[in-house]
C-alpha cells in the first residue's frame, strides 16, 4: 500500500523510509522487498533521521541556482533520446554549499511528487561512503515512487538474491535499468546524488559515473539526475569525456554567476537579527546597530564566496555560554577571550580531512604547499614553472596535487596558477593550534624550498 506518510512497514514493524508509506509483508510473498530493504542505507536519504538537521539553503539565498534546477526538473518531455537535459553536475570547492542546495532541491521535488530517489554520501558513515548500497537504496525508493514496479522488484530479488551483493554494475542493471526501461514514456522523475567525492575510493566514483552515463546514453530512462560534488580530478575527468558531456550540463558554484557574496550578506544579516533576539538579556549593553555594516562587510569578504565560513562563524557566535558580541570580536581579531574554544573548529576539521587523505609518505604535497605559502603575494606563474622543474614534469606536479583540488581556485591547482580558493586556508596553515601536523610559517616554507632545491 502506498500513501503519503513516512513509514516503511515490514511484518508489522514500522520504519521511516523515503517519505512514503510502504507496507511489506513476507506473509504476502514480498520477501524480495524485505531483503532489498536490508541492503540499503537508511541514513543516505534526504529525510533520514541520521542527517537531521540537514543542511538547507537560507531563505532568500541561492535563488538563481535553485530556479535553474527547478526549471530543469519541470521539463516534462520524456527522455526518448539522450540529451543535455539528463544530468546536471553541481560542483564547487569545499564549503561552497553544494549539499545545502542538493537538500533544498530534493525537498522541493519531494513536495511536488517528482523525487524518485536520493542518496547523500558521507565519508564517516560506512553505509554511505562506498557504492555498495547506492543502487539498492535508489531502487527501493524508486519502487515507492513507481508502484507498478513493486512486484517486479520483489520478483527480481527472490529469483536472484545474490544480486544484492553483486557488482554495482550488475545491481544497477538488474534493479534499475531493466525494470525501469519500459517506463521511458512517463514524465521524468528526479534522482539526487550528493557528495560523490565523499565516496571513499576515486575509482568507485568513476564507476558510478560510467554506469549512469552508459545507462542514460543508451537507454531512455524516466529519470533526470543531479550529481553534486567537489571537482576532484577523477570526477572531473569523467565529466570531461565526450559521451558524458553530451548528456550533462555543468553548474559551477562560483561567485560570478550565482552571486554567493550577496547571498552570504543576506544570510548574515538575518541570522544576526535572530541571534540578537535570542540573546537579548546578555546583549543589553551592546551598542546598536549590531553588528555594524563594516563588520558584516569584513565577514562577507572573509567568506570568499563560500558558505562554510559564515556558517561556522555564526555557530560560534550563537553559543549559549557567551556574549555574542564578545565572540564576534574574537572572530574579527579585535581581542581574544581566555579559555574560549576555536571559532573555526568545523572548518579546521574539514581542512584536516582533505589534507590527511591527500598527503603521502613522500612529503611532496607539503613541500608544494610550503612553496605556495612562501610565494604568497608574488607571481605564481613563476612558482608553477619552478615546481614543474623540481618535480621533473608537469604531470608529476598535477599528480601530487590531485587530492587537494577543492583547496584551489577552479579549474585546477595548476591552471589557477596555484591560487588558494580561500584565504582562510593560509591562516589555517600558519596557526599551529589549528593545523597541528600541517603547521608551517613562511620561514619554514622557505627552508623547505631551499632544502628541496626549489630555488
């Protein structure tokens, strides 16, 4: 039975799943759907309790990109032939707000009844940091979205239960491609896959994209797919291939097209208004207006078009155990409060994750970052040339930087002339308490350069 609530009922037990009421009874011969459920990631859905509270776009922000996505989702032309309407790639550096956009879009599609399925990867969750449960999770949701697939999906799993632990290529073929191909004339539904870069193996990221590309290119499926990720090398390489480019439009989250700085200003003003109201007792002595236009302008500038900075700052300022005005002063560097925790703990955790995954035993990445730090304010194109000579080839330099694309400006570290996309990363590297084992000063960086014969 398919209604409109949020429960998944298996033999009298109730589970929250996919925003729909799906009753599965093994007594009625639906053992296949029961087994399928057992091989899914319930924490990967857009409305999963494990993700609460999910990231969302602040009201009045990200309107341009959301408008573009919603217009794309409304197109009701069946996918009879592959075209550039099939896939959208939403990409940007770490902290650009991709997951908030994906979540907001998924919720909007669910309200309109056009969300087929969603999957939000996350590196710290073993049920959704690999592709093993991606297509099983999508398949079960699709069964809820398209009720006529219910008996088909149940039969597929009963006849061949090993499909649930087979290769992801076979899972997609048996659980999604074959059951859904006959439905190509129906209005396309939306599939949202967020955080593909959080899938722990870059080869698996490519496999997922290859599977989706082959399916959408060769078979008219009733789906449109939004994929959100950082522009990591393997992912970007896949999207650059000609057969995928014909199916896909790229949506770069840059400040020029989507005016992130304007949205960040709106976000800051609204949230500061809420903070001032919530902390009225402890803020009685603070001069109004608070914060000043100048303080907001500084925060917007420090954000460099990335929402992770203002989000982190606001969480710190909104701490119940402190006066918000005092914490804002800490952030702006006006004065330090003894015993306060770091206002940028979440941002630092993200930097540490990226660096730990990217660093290798040979230390090449740290030497390169040291060189970039030492050359801050100088002509970076000369540095690229010097590093290329030291690394013996441009390819070797690119390989050493392959895990930190999200820390540099687009389209890549080398093509951006080794310019960090966020000035805050320089502050991270230069602060021993924040960067820990990755700490370096300009003097240390110059020593690294000389010892490695860069100069």
